[in-house]
C-alpha cells in the first residue's frame, strides 16, 4: 500500500480549506431568511379626544419597519385595566414563557395550547378587552405629500370610539374597582360623583402567526412573523407592540346617568 507523501497531504489539505468556505457559504445561503426582521415598532400620532361630553375617542398609527412584505394587515386588542394593577401586569409581561410565541405551537398534558399573556391577564381578571380591530397598511403614495410621513410605508391606523357609559361599565366590572365615590360635587342642576379607581389603556398588537391574530387576512397568518427583539436577541416574541399608553383616565358620574371621562 502506498504511503501518501508530505506534498500530497498538504495538497489535500489545501483543497479541503478551499472547499470549506464554499460549503459554509452554501449553508448560510440556504438558512438565510427571506425577509428582514422588524427593526422599528412604535405608535405615531396618538390622539385622545371627546367629540361630546358623552363619548371618548382614541386614534393612533402603529408604525412598523421590516417584516414579511405580504403582511398588509395587523390586529390590535385594546386593553383597559385599573392603574393600581399596572405593576402586576408588567411583571407578567416580563415572563418570557408568556411572551414567547415559539412555545405556542406545543401542547400541555391536556392537549391544549399553553396559556399565553392575554389568556393569563384575562384569567386573572387584570384586564378587559374594550375592542379588537384590524388595520390595513397605508400605501406609501398616500404619505408622499407629507414630509413627516413620506418615508413611512408600513403605517397601520387604528380608530376607536366609546360611549363613556360603556367604558364605565367595562372598567367597573374589573375586580378591585371601588364603586363608592369618595367625592360628590353638588351643582345647581346636577350632582357629580368622582371615582377613585383610575384606569389606563394598553394596545396589544400580536404577531400574525399566533392565535391572537384571529381576524387578519388568511394570507397574513401563513407567513412567519418577526418581532423587534434588539441586537443579538431572538425575534420570537408574541407581541409586535404591548405597552401602556401615557395617559390616566378618571371617571365621574353625574345625576342624569351620564358619565364623564377625564384624561391626564
């Protein structure tokens, strides 16, 4: 049997070293993702206003950069909760098991999908879902005339309108709401009762490939969806956006049965 010479051995190693980068390149290309992950996710042009004393309106535009190009619709669940429970809600949101969508594909011993953040918040009666809506992406040409939005091609507008009495009923149903007004103002024509249980709002925009995006287009639910996770982190979160709005809402009821909502 012939023994390979030193020159032959070096030649073989040389060919191996040349082949390795090519194979690594092919592997990298085969594993490359087609779409960039989301690199921006924020609320733009937030507005809260009253068209009259009996209603409250909320409008905002969710701005997304990146993600699958086919995704032209996204869903939001607008959550309301008592301000005093915000710490408990944020602590649950810090649990990666509740905020990680990857585990959502598995099942527990009862062959049911594992509980995720919205399931847990509702089960603990910490939040109520005031409304859920689907918004469709604004075409970039619609923003072309406005220099503030000309470069924004992934904008999703949401608009909500509530009767104040409905807001009161939903918030008052949350455990811990103090229904005993601490202050009564007696006016000339009516009495106003103030409530001490202030509330806040939080938009929850889930990724399109999780169970919470149940109203988006079927086409949008089939493609993998990314979240913004930050440099070096996994983009496997269940929420594109889930943060409290920077407002506190006070409730007052007047003797004619109407409810006033004050924004701070």
